[in-house]
């Protein structure tokens, strides 16, 4: 089965990486899809976010298609409706992560909407308790004021954020 794990990944965190590791062990193929949403202001550009994902996975010992043909993980970017990408690539499921009840409210609505407009199904994967407190937005806020973000993001991301702020 082919699944797509979409997100802003601004930037990728250890929570995202945990989900990627877990789903890539369960499904034949995984596409990590970086959203190019013009309405959402991001700290990292689309290419920076893609690069950070590539380097972070390498740092975490996760192989991607670019590194080796044996990998079942691809990293792609997309503008426009997620469901259009899902149909174009013939993905079986959209994967989203759930950290807490407030995530559920949003994700459940999105899952229902995507199902309604396209028939595409979403699987919600619960975050590992070790990572439920991690969000890209918190990481950026802490980094902006010089706080310590080690243990929240891969080392390469921590270095890149320091350069940004
Ligand atoms: P978006 O802007 O689309 O929500 P994010 O990059 O913030 O993109 O998140 C992508 C997906 O990863 C979402 O389903 C989100 O709930 C999930 N996610 C974010 N942080 C974590 C975490 N710490 N553990 C597990 N899942 C997470």
C-alpha cells in the first residue's frame, strides 16, 4: 500500500520523524508531502523544508529513495489540493498524526472533508507519548528567544534555526 504523510514541516521535528519511521515499517511505500501553501507564512522556504527533511532522515538513520533504491520513502512537494495529489499518485491513505484532543477536532474535520470531496480516506496515527509536546510552532517560538531546542528536533534543524533567528 502507498500512503502519503502531508504537512508543512516548518521545520520537521522528532515527532514527525517518529511517525515516518513507524509508517514506513507498516506500508509498502510512503510519500512525505511538503505543502506549498501560499496562504501560510513559513519560516523556512519550500526548498529549505525539503532539504531539512532529507538531511534529518539521514541523521536519524532513515533511508530515502534518493539515498538508496531500497528505501520505501519519497519526499515530494505539492501546491493545491492534497486530494488531487492523492488521486494523481493513486495513494491508498492520507496519514496524519494525533497528539492530543485538540488535534483530533481539526484532523477529524479534515478527514471528513477530504472523504466528502474525493472519497480519499485518512488514517490518524497517535503520537508516541515521548513526542506529544513537540510542535513546529513551539520549536520556532523557543528558538526565536534563544531557548534550548535540543531533543525536540534533529541536530541539523537546530543548527538551521539558529541561523534563521
Ligand atoms: P500541518 O501544518 O499540515 O498541520 P505539520 O507539519 O504541523 O503540518 O504536521 C504534519 C502532521 O504531523 C500533522 O498531522 C500533525 O498532527 C503531525 N504532527 C506534528 N507534530 C507531531 C508530533 N510531535 N508527533 C506526532 N505527529 C505530529
